[in-house]
């Protein structure tokens, strides 16, 4: 029997917000030969950004503009570089514009089928908004640019445990309106699908309640009785191995002990506090529901430590590894 080689995926990489830890993390990621050997990497950036990232990291980035050179390939973003250097450790319009320009090129590559996955280093949502992004976050912007009309959600990933969210980057005052039976069902179906894509043959999904103690039989709110419970029934009727709603102050104890492969959360912090406590140094966020996996560290721009060489690389490494794994699988299936 002949072994089938795993195809090298093509991955577009952006350095994120130039004011934050993203550029130095990408430089350190690419300084490991096993990473540059794992994928055909397209760096959407410019020479000045790569040089400054390498200086911050104490690890110059080796790249080429010639795809035949066997190095990460530099692909410009077509944007004019601002005359002044990017301010560091601060959300700025210029930084947001630069990050958006790089991502826009990466999304063009997605649309044209030129890449199997995207990795972006942390963005700063305030910079994005200063730069004119109307959507609350980059995932809603990705949807718009890629013309995706179906349900999307950030997926957070630790070894052996994934989460999806019914609502995400919205005010806590708007969570209630987002918890509809349809949204819970769509988020549950998405979580089941991505777990299967990631190789979990029969995903076990636990669903969070919204209210304290799952509403205590309606006394502290009726979302569990009227919306989430019926949606869990809908998902079970569609063949998913799904249970809940469970009180969210204890569901992650069970998840940590292996009871679930995926947990469906109702709002951002419900899942993120638990996931970041369990594995801040390795967490990954994937934009779920898009044509290709778009991966990023679960941590943000960390302005307080930018340029100090202290930023941990576990999450960017895991985000890269996931992009390689899922991208390679997609390439093999194409
Ligand atoms: N991947 C992405 O694009 C993400 C972007 N963000 C954005 O980042 C911005 C800042 O968010 P914050 O809530 O301040 O969270 P943050 O993750 O940037 O920082 C929170 C704390 O964690 C520390 N930290 C973060 N990454 C670290 C690393 N690699 N090594 C060591 N310590 C690290 C920081 O120094 C800080 O004390 C926001 O605009 C947020 O929306 C947040 C999460 C993910
Ligand atoms: N930029 C990705 C992002 O914001 C994900 O952060 P989180 O919502 O997973 O904390």
C-alpha cells in the first residue's frame, strides 16, 4: 500500500494591527523552520513591516517575492504606507487601515481559491472602527466581503474542546434579542459541522443556559423553557448528540473533564472566561461558517507588552497549526 502524502496547504498570513504584538509573533512563528516547511505561506504585508517585525522579535523574517525560492512569499497590499511610522501600543486609524488593507488582499485570495486558509495576527477592533469599519468586528466584515449570508460564529478551540457562540461582539443589552430558537439551532449545527470537519466522528455538544441556574424553572427568566430548551430539542431531532441547557457556571467543569467535545455558549464572556482560564496560552479563535478556515490567536493585541519580547507564542503557533491541518484537509478534498 502506498502512503498518501498530506498536501501542503496554501496559507495567507497577515501581521494584524501594527501597534500590537502581532508582527513580533509572526516573526517568531516564521523563525521556526518546521512552520515554513508545513505550508506555502503568502505574507500579505510590505518590506518595512516585515523588517520592523523581525527587529522586534530579534528574528529577521526570511521571505522572497519569488514563489520558486521556497520561502514565504511577500505579497503587497496595494495600500500607500503612511508617511509617519505606525504609533505603537495604541489604537489608531492608520493601524486599522493597514490591517484592513492586508486582510482585504487575503480575502481576495480566498475568493479566487488561491489559499486554503488564512492566519491573521491580532487585530484591534477600536483601530478597525477608527479606520471606518462599520461592522462590529472582523467576522461580520468577512461575511460582507465574502458574500456569506448563512450563520457564522467565532469558534474557540482548546485541545479537545471547541465552543461556538449564539451572540458574540454585541452589548450585553443586546444579547437577549439575539437568543432566538433559530439562532441557537444554527449555532448548534455550525458547531457540530466544524467538529466533524476537525475529525470528531460523533460530536457531543453541551448547551449553556442563559440565566442563573438555568432559570430555576422559569423563576429567573424563561429563555431556557421557551427558547433554548426547544432549540436543543430541534437539534436532537436532527440527529445531533446534544444536551442542555445546563447552568453555565458548571458546564465547563464537565467539559474540562471530557463530557463534551463542544459547548454552545449564549454570549461572549460566558465561554471566553472559562476557555481563557483553562488555556490562555494556547487558545485559538476560528471564524466559523466561512468558505475557508480563518484562524487567529484567542488573545488580542496586548498593547501593554508590545515590543518587550514577552508575548507568548503558544496561541499563534496553535492557530497556525490549525490553519495547516484544516487547510491541508480541504486541499486534499478539493
Ligand atoms: N485575535 C484577535 O484578533 C483578537 C483581538 N482582540 C482584540 O484585542 C484588543 C485588546 O484586547 P484585550 O481585551 O486587551 O485583550 P488582550 O488579549 O490583548 O490582553 C489581555 C491581557 O493578556 C495579556 N496577553 C495577551 N496576549 C498575550 C501573549 N501572547 N503573551 C502574554 N500575555 C498576553 C496582555 O498583556 C494583557 O495583560 C481588543 O481590541 C480586542 O477586541 C481580542 C482577542 C482576539
Ligand atoms: N479578532 C478575533 C476576536 O476578536 C476573537 O476574540 P474573542 O471574541 O474570541 O475574544
